[in-house]
C-alpha cells in the first residue's frame, strides 16, 4: 500500500501508486482514518460519495475494512442525472447503492432526486466532513464542467448543462452506449459546497485522466480546469496510479 512517489502541489498532497488496485486500497485506508478522526469529536460523520468507474476499487476496499462504524455515517451523493427514471442503472444513486449502500447499515442515506431544494436543505443541515471524489477528463469536479464551474458559486446545488467532453466520458466509462443517450443536463453540488468539506479524498486512476491530472497540478488555477482549485484546499489528498500520472513524473524531477 506504500506509494512509489509523493509530491505537494500547493496545499494538495499527491501520492502515486503502482496500479489502481493499490491506489484504491490506500484511499480506503485514508478515508477510514478520517472517519475515525471525525468521530473523535462528533456523533456522526457526513460523507459525500462520487459515483464513477474510477471509484470502484476504492469503494470495494472501503467495504473490506471491517472496523468502519457505518451506523454513524450519513451518506450523500455529489451529482445525479435527475431526469432519468429512478430505476435507470445510470443514475448515480443506483450506482452507489449497488456498490456500497446495500452492504452496510448506514445511519442515513440521502439520494439526490428531482427536488433540489430538499436535497439542499439536507446538505446544509450541518457541515460536510469528507468528500470522496474524482476528477473528470475535462478537469470537472462532480458535474462542474469548465463552462459552468464557479469557484465563488453562491449556490449549494444547481442544475447544469453538461459539456461534450463530460458526456463522452460517460460513454468511455461504459455507462451509456453512445453520446446521444447521455443526458444533456444534470444536477450537481457546486464547487464551494464540495470544498467546504473538512477532508477531500480525490481518487484518479487511468491514462484517460492523465491530461486532466497534469493540468490540475501544473496549470493556472482557473475554471478552465476546475480541479486546479484543489491546490487551495487545506486538507486534500490526491491518489494517482502510474497511468494517470504518466504526464507529470518528468516534471517532478
């Protein structure tokens, strides 16, 4: 589970692992430690989970850790295809239920539905402790694509139009057969809402994310690559594998 390389980009801790399985295991142990740290001071821990192919190994390993007190975990999701039928397998709530929720007794699970105002109230009831997230091929965080990302967004959750790179990624991940099947609109937690969390776990495997990772770590902090804002968070950790870090290793020398 040891990393093969560590780096600091701004305030962002970066660790590179041999493959995505080891990456997933390392991220799971990191989140476990953060859960226990939060519970030293609180009766519950509020976690926002990403639903994406990049998170599969992490979520699997998280379930394998037997000492996580799931009955004290309040779970949220960060985005959703709110206009798809509730039974659609592409809905992120169903993804998380299939990989995570159904296997443990959570204190509460909040699914993001059509009523944005209700979900916003639930999110804003108390601070978010941990966000378990990824980075999109266009550098997006949740569904905050470059055209709609706002580092000073006054909203907690909003409906957005998805850009073509984001929609194509859903096809690349195998969630949809063709881009015309991917919804053009979705709902997402905003960037300020995500970054309000005390801890961020950012899991980014695979070569398809290499360009976004390079821009995240070395590009100008700008909504042109929303993930660059991660370099300003006081307690965020980025987990990479050999493939996702292939563009940056030479820059570290």
